[in-house]
C-alpha cells in the first residue's frame, strides 16, 4: 500500500531528473533552467518560488 502511495511522486521525480540530465548534457550546467524558462517562464508570475503548474495528461501516466 505504501509503495502505491509514493508511485506517482517517485515517477515524477525520476522524469525530472532524466530531463535535467538531458538538458545539461545538451546545453551545459544551465541547460535545464534555460529549457524551463522557455517552456513555462511566461506562466510564472512574481519572484517568489511558491508556485505549481499542472502538466496536462499527468494523471493518465
């Protein structure tokens, strides 16, 4: 039961790690941050880091 409870968060973290590795390999140490900025930078308002963005299709994983 506990394993199922953590399945989705762990899957999400592993996908983020894979993405970071990919973008850093392609564009250097700031590659992932540049990718994120171009992908969803316009959706983030303000300077505080207390925001979330829901990805379409997340629950179909």
